[in-house]
């Protein structure tokens, strides 16, 4: 039996995610959908033209806003949104993206009521909270991708600091998916299973944490727009964990019901990802400092969520 993945939003992140899914043959069928006429069709045609060069054979389809073609998707990745324009307030941006997310989620569920939905659109923690509320889906079936990306950036900076192979580094980032809300867990980071503190001094590790937290902003200033290779690959990584039932531990933005002392919020925590989406939340022991940072992060995410109520979207 084949499986089907849909990616909504054929921009930088969405098209990269579709490209990774296609080239790795993670799904047997990949549908890319965008509202901009011909855009998803163009991106898919371009990806398809690499099939004989890269030797893959995934069924690919690009569509302009035709949700009927997404029917029966097992997994749906939502990247649609607009970037902040000059003069636009944060509330206005949240309002615009929330409106888009609401319409997209409703349309997706009309044709794929059993799909597992992964939110990427920013502000991701708040968009996941909104999507979770309006869809009424159980917490395992709708969650946000931020931790996979932030953790990958954390491991990248750790490997540079330790001059080590990045695949031999383990590390997790929890909390909100924002420059000031994410929490790279240094206490849990290891090199070949050995705490990183045995290989680097405190100042070096502090710098790794600071670099990780501004990881996205660093790229935005270098590129002039937000990054896409790592965000797109991180989304595809989560899709693969679901479709291949990998039961990987991936820090993910999940609706909490008392875990980590929080409820009525979607925020990053370590989760086991398999065929049912979020199959388990791992409640790991945090240091007192990490606990305080997590509570602060949750307060900040909640403040952004409150904007949804102020603009009558919830
Ligand atoms: N339905 C479908 N697609 C839409 C809709 C909609 N209602 N509204 C906008 N889009 C599409 C746009 O046409 C565009 O192609 O979403 C795409 C967004 O792509 P980019 O502007 O290139 O943004 P990208 O860099 O891919 O980031 C997407 O992920 O990481 C987050 O902050 C980022 O929220 C942003 C999202």
C-alpha cells in the first residue's frame, strides 16, 4: 500500500519539503498545493525533472487551491502564510496567517479527515494552538514542527564547537519556537553518549546556546529572507517518522494537558513520533533553571495565543 503526503504552501519551505519527500521516496505520492496560480505546478514540474537525474520514482502533483486532489492524504504539512510586510504589526500578521491556517485546515479535513497535520506556518506555536482548537483533532493528530529544526541547528553548532561529527551529537531544543522562547537543553546534550560539558567549557556552551536561539535570524540576515533547506528537511524528517512508523523522539509542539506543569497551550516537548503522529510525550527531568525557562517560555507563547482571542479568531 502506498501512502500520500500533501504539502500546503509551495514557497521556499513547502517546496523544499516536497522535494525531500520526493527524492527520498518517503511517500509514494506527494501533492503540493498553493493559492498562487501555477506556482505549485511549476515547482512540482521542476522537481519531476530531477527524477531521472537523481533516480527516484515518486508520484508528484502540483495544484492551485484544488483540495479535492489532496483527498486521502495520510500526512499534511502546512507551510502557507505571508511574511511580515513593512508597517504591518505583529497582531496584523497573526491575524492574516491565522485566517489562512483556518481555511487551509478546514479544507484539508474535508478531503482527508484521517490525516495527521503538521503545522509549520509562523508564529508556529500559536498557529498550532489555533489549528488544534478549530479542528478539534486529538493532540496526537495535529502538532507543530519547530523542535526538529531547532534541535538540528543546536547539533550543528555543537558539532562546530566540539569539532565533532554532527551525527555523533545528540541534543534537544524544547519550549517555544522563537528566538527568545526556545530552550536548548545543554544538560542533556551528548557526544557519543558522553555529556558535552566534558568536551567544552561553560562559555563555549553558552555561545552554542545563544547561536542556536538566533539560528533563524542569522540566516534571515544572511539570505535576506527566512531559511528553507533546514526547515523543509526538518518537516520531511517528521513526515518520514510518521509514514515509516519510526517512533523517533522528536521535540514537537504538542497540546499539553498538565505535562511539564502546563495546559491549554501547544509548546515544544520531546515526543515519540510514529504512525499515529504523537504517540507519547516524554516527561524528562529538567534542571531547576530549565524548569524556570520553560515556564517563562510558556508565558510568552500564551501571550501570543491571546492575540487570537483579541482578534476574535478563538
Ligand atoms: N493557501 C495556500 N497557499 C497559500 C495561502 C493559502 N491560503 N496563502 C499563502 N500561500 C502560499 C504563498 O502563495 C506562498 O507560496 O504560502 C507560500 C509561503 O511561502 P513563502 O512566502 O516562500 O514562505 P516560506 O519561506 O516557505 O515560509 C513558510 O514557514 O517557517 C515558516 O515563517 C515561515 O510562516 C512561514 C512558513
